[in-house]
């Protein structure tokens, strides 16, 4: 079977072979051209009727132009016959995953790739890895998903990944079109994990950072700037001096794409005194790489224990920044820009905002934080 974009020129000039050749049209998938060794050429349409596979001869290329053949093929199908689906490759989900994680990662950042590989290995492969991808149905997804009810958050993430994999199975010819068994599948309701630090907790945090600053200056500075900016930890950790221009940070590759972080006077004062001896603002001991996520995480565990912030995550500093902004009556649209959120439904609402509005709001929130932490 050969699938090609049939043209009138091709139909009349294709050379016959020693055996009968068939060329399937990529525009009308039920139509194909059959070329006999004798040189005769006929248009056929394939369909399924009452469970039986049928091939209907439309006529020769002398009787039908390509346009007429396509129109007639569609007429045959619309009269009640179902097109025959092509045989699909026999590939297991485990085998497909190897191809998927090689071809698809250009859409993800490195950390997201690792997270998704782990999700597949831990939550998808054990139950579905041996299944042929084109045989996975809705009921299979329902059974698999119910088995993960004890880890609802991980189950929801794995469902998103499985849906993307099924979508790519269709795109790459391993499943028939429009058969994604995860489509419109209802996820588990996830409990909110937002935690906001109170003014007293912020003061305790600041006192602990002051004590640890001499021994851990880099990690302390990162945490301070997470509080002041509401940035993601990865955005601050990996900052380079070239990203700091005109008193602001210009992040070319944040989680949601390029992003400008408008800095308040307190942060600018910190950075004016800061020297890293590296291309990175906050380098690791080797000075050729940024401080690692593991190192920062270990430091944060030490900080929160000393400050009595049990259960508080680094990411909760971002939530705290947002809560201070809400209390300060910062416009929600402006706040979304400040935090770098990427909600496609509200992106158009952000387009009219001026840079001055965002910079003013960022300074206002950071100023409130700074005032609250002064002893």
C-alpha cells in the first residue's frame, strides 16, 4: 500500500510495474488508484458494509478525472458505507514510550521531561505498558485511573501524560484518528496546597536568614529574592548576570516563556552589593553552574525547621507574594503578569497592560513585604 497526494499528472504518468500497484489518496483516504501491469488504470473506493470489506470500482482514468473520482468516492461513503480502517502497527505502550520520549521532548523543558518519564515508569507502565497502543480503550483508562485513587495528584498528572501519548499515537499512525480514550476524562478533585506565611512567620524567616547568611550567603540570597519577587525557585536559581539589565531581570526561558521581572529598590540594593565571581548570580561551589535544586532544598529544610515553618515549601513563598498583592488590592490582571502566569483564556486581557503598571505593582508588593520584615 502506498499513500500519496494524487495529482492528475501522476494518475496519467505513473509507470506500471511487474505486479498490480495501488496508490492511496492522502486527500480522500477511501480512494485509491489501481495500476495493472498492462498499463490500465482504475479508480477504486474501499468501504465496509454490514461488517464486510468491499472494494468498489469507480471506473478508468479515462472515464473519471481525479476530481470526479474524489467526489464519487465521498458519495459512496455518504450513502451509508463505512470506510475500512488501515491496519495499525502492533506496538505496545512501553515500546511507544521509548519513541515518544525521544521525539516529543522538544515541547518540554528538561525538568518536565524527567518528571514525565518518572510518571510513566511509576504510574502508567505497570498497568498499561504491555498493551498494544491501538487497543487501549476508555474502559481501560477508567480501570487504570481508579487504581490510582490513593495518589490523586499523581494520577491527574499521569492522565495528562497518557492523553498526550495517545494524541501522538494518532499523529504518528499508531492509532486511528479521533480515538483518544482520555479525551474529556474527568480528573480527581485535588486539594489545594496553598500556604501563605503570616507577617509573624515572615519575621521569623528573616531572622533565621540573618543568622545563616555568613555560612550560606548564596542560598540565603536566593530565598530572600524569592520572597521579594514571587518568582519560581528555578527562575532565581539559574539567573545570570547578563539577565540583569536596567535594574530588572529579563528571563529568556522561564516556565512560561520570556519574562521580565520588575525589581523593587530593596532587591536592587541587595544586588548592588552582591558579587558572585561567576556568570551566575547564585553559583554552586564550582562557580560554573548555578546552585542546585537539591542544595537549595536541603537548605530550605534547615531554614523552615529553625523558623518553625513545618510543612512550608519554597513555592509557598510565591503564594505568599501573591496573597500580599491581593491584600494590597493589586489588580488581578496585573498580578498575573507579575507572576508570569500563562492562562490561555486570559492572555488577551493582559495585552493592553503597560510595563509601568507592572513595575509599579511589583515595587508596591515588595515594599509592603520589606516594611513588614523590618525589626
